[in-house]
C-alpha cells in the first residue's frame, strides 16, 4: 500500500511525539518520520530506539522536508513554536500542514492569529490526543498509545479542508477515534474532565500534607485515596502551564464545582438525608455509565 | 496450637464481616465463627459458602454463646445494634467483648454511652479496618482482605485492657497491622482521607452530569478521570450514612479543602505562576511519598 505522505516531522520527541512516530512507522502512513528539536542527545536516542528515521536541529530544514509537522511540545512551548514557524511559511511554494497535540486549544488559536497578523493560517489544524501516562519521555513511547483513544480536532472556518482531512487520516492511522469540536468547547470539556480534577487532587493532597495530622493521614489512607490522588503525582510544570493556558475555562470549572460542593456541604450541615442521597445516587449512575463507555472502548478494565 | 477463644460472632455478614470470618477460620483464632442477623437466607448462604460454622437469629443466644461479638453492619445500623445489645449485658455473669468495623467512631462512642446511662462500657472496643472493595456482600468476602491493611482501634480510658488486647489479637490473626488512635483523631483522619474524597468525587461527577455539555464531557474523559471518580461509584446509602455519622469532622475537612481550593483559584486567576508551581510541587512530593508507603506495604502496585 502506498504511503499517504512522504515525511512526517515531530517537534518535541517525548511520550506523545514518540508514540505518534512509532505508530505512524508501524502503520506505514508515511515513508519516514523525522524529529526536530533543540536537544540533540534525545533526538539521537530516538533514532537509536527506532522511534524516528532521522532528525534535524534546523527549523527551516524541517519545514522544507515535512508534509506534516506535528508540534508535540508542552502547551506554552507549543505557542512559542507556532510563533517561530508560522511567519516562515508565508511565501513558501509548498508549506507543510501543521498540527499539534497540546492540552489547550484556545491559547494556540490566539497565538497563531497573533503570528499571522490576525488571520488564522488555513494549513494549521489544531488537535489534541486524549492519551497519556504518568511516565514521560521518548523511552516510554509506544506504538499503541493512541489505539481506542480519542483525538479531538478543532478545525475552524478558515481551515483548508484537505489539511483537516490529512490530519484526521494521520490520527486514524494510529488506531485513534477522531472527533471534532469547536475550540471553546474543547477547552471547556478538558477543563472539566482533566484540568479541574488535577487542580482538585493537587489542592487536596497539599491541604492534607500541610495539616497537623499529615503523618497519620497518609499512614491510614488506602486504595480509594491512592486512586483519587494519583493525578497529583503529575508533572507540576506541565500542569502549571496548562492552568495558565486554559485559565478562563479552568476558573469557570472551579466555580461550577465550588458551587456544587457548597450545596453538598449545606446538605451535610443540615443533615439533609434525602438531598445527600439524591446527589450521591445521580453521581453514581453517571459514573457507572461512564465506566461502561470506557469498558466498551476497551479502556475500562479497572472499573 | 490452641485457639485464643471459643466463639466469635459476626453481626452483619457482608464483605467486611464475611472476610473477617474467613480469616479467623483460616488462621485458627477461634474454634468456631457464628453469624447473627435478621436475614436467614444470607446467613444460610454464609454456611453453604463455608464462611461461618453456624448462625442464629436470636440476639440473646448470640450474646450467651460468643466470646467476641463483632458488629459489621453499616455505620448507622451499628449504633442501633449497640443500643440493642449493651443493655442486655448488664448483670450477665459472663459478657462477650464487643467490637465493630464501622467507618465512624465518635457516633458509636456517643451511642454506647447513651445506651449505658452515660458511662462507657469497659468491654466495648471500637475499631475500624481500613479495607474494602467496590464489591459488596458475603459472596465477595475473602480470607486475605485484611492482610497488610491497617486496623485502627480507638480504646478509651474506661476500657478493660484485656478486652482491648483480645480485639487486637483478633485483628492481628487476620494479617492486619493494628494501630491505636483517639476517637476524635480517627474521625478527623478518616474524614480527610476517605469521607472528603468521596464527597468531592460525588460533587464533581454530579456537577458534570448536570451540565449542558455532559455528553461530550463523559465521552472525552479518559484514564485520569476514571481513577479520580472511581469512588463516586460507591454505595450512596452507605456514604450518606457516613456523612451523617461523621458530620462535624466532615464539615471541617470540606472547609479546610475549600480554603485551599480558594487559594489555588486565586493563584490561577492572578496567573501566579510561582504560587501554582509551589503548590503542585509540594502536592506531588507528598503524593509520591504516600505511593512509596503503600508500595512498601504491598498495596501500591498501581502507583
């Protein structure tokens, strides 16, 4: 089977970029995958591990060679990378399609427009694979990371439809399910399902760690607490950057949550047995439905 | 090896009581384990499954036969059971040692004093095994549920020291690690590590389920959200009762958390990069330490 494109370039060869590279090579989507970045040792390691075919440290070279250029850096860095790349595309006879894997889309949408004098570049297709791991780095990358996972694309009216199609095909080749959303909707949904839970877990663990009984608290905590706080072991720099990039949607999500927690607090204080039971029962039903969805997708072995 | 006592009676033969019965029979702590309750079919099932040796539906009979009587009912029921049992012990030549496995200790301490005209019964040793499962019922019981798990006893000044020793030995026989705490400390620690996380998970899932974007939210949530919300699949009746029984400590825990969340919200709103980073970093360090503690105890395979 012929490859869909010749060259895919990965900018930022960590878990996300490395896993995409492995999947594309394994599935024959392109003839070759090249890496680009500032750190030669990790790119060289990528070649040694068989994650990429080759690499370059030269941005103009990667732009001239790539058919698709995937920015797999952390969120705030992705905005800087876009600001460096987009001006170089203007006037090129043949520009690569650009896409990304960052956790926030609104901040990149604004960064792209700012880099192009207020007009959004038609060949930039913003995206976000909903997959990850507590582990990080190219050593942790694996070809099946995206299998049965969702990738959200947030195309806009200015987009070239062929560019959108190409990015969609790339992610489909990794075994992912591709869905489309508006930029604002993506950021609100991710704030709710991911950014808010991280903030809650960090706030809880920090509050307990700083309390007088912290030693007894952590000594007596068990499995439920372990699962609930697992995401507080995530990278602080990455999550600080996400909180900054998605500030507005995250604040909305925190406020929505605080309102509901306040209502539940009142029910506890008033010993409102029916009110508590109604909330807990609705939540259990929604959580059980969600676990069933994940199980259907083959992601829900742990319930 | 001779048994430590002749008869242990389990009141409430579910996951917790059934697992204790299995462990005591497996480890030869007593000659026999009997069940007591109102529902004959589930007690009969317990005999069929080999969980208990025998059962009775008569409270006076179980009191006269047992050396140790373990109340393994849900929290609010345990208070009612205590109120029924304690008055019957007065004047008995030989009364069994009573203990329990409920999640809240202060409410049972008060119930016991109320049932004994204001004085705490010396033979009642309040306790709480920190173990459980999403599964429930005697069918889910297993002999190794308590191995390497903590059991908290909350003896008080009024307690007979031999009664405390006997209850301690019973739990040690299951492979558990036994620690002692004051009643108030137990309830504060459990509010922090278990009751508050359940309330937060229920509040989050209910808030998202009732939002306009709930369909997209649950469709796009992934592994981190699954772990974070797993405890929202717990039994609503059990958790409503725990919230009622531990109302005061739970309200304190909610308020402590809300204060910290409010501070973190201000850091996000102010784009206070250093403040967020400091909080996330402290939390990650505390969570990583906690995961290491669990791993040492053989409970932490999942990090």
